[in-house]
C-alpha cells in the first residue's frame, strides 16, 4: 500500500507542478485538482460501500 501511495503521490505532484508551470502559476488550478481528487475518492468509496453491502455488509462479514 505504501508503494502505491508513494507512486501516486509522485505522479500527482509532478502532474500538478507541470500544470502550474504551463499555466504561468495560476494557483487556483491546484484547488480544482484537489476537488477532482476528492470527487474521485468519494465516488470510489461509494462504489466500494455498495459492493460491500451487496455481499452482506457487516452482519455477514467473516474475517479471512
């Protein structure tokens, strides 16, 4: 998990830096990028929750 987090952080930081360089340091784009990332996080969490509940939710969970 830490490897994926580190790689994702590197890619996102590089990409955001590149966008800021190309936009002549219009820092409002960093807020838009944060909004996009938060929205993606919310959507993926909702999908995960729905699948978890479809499989039985917390009542039918059995630890591996």
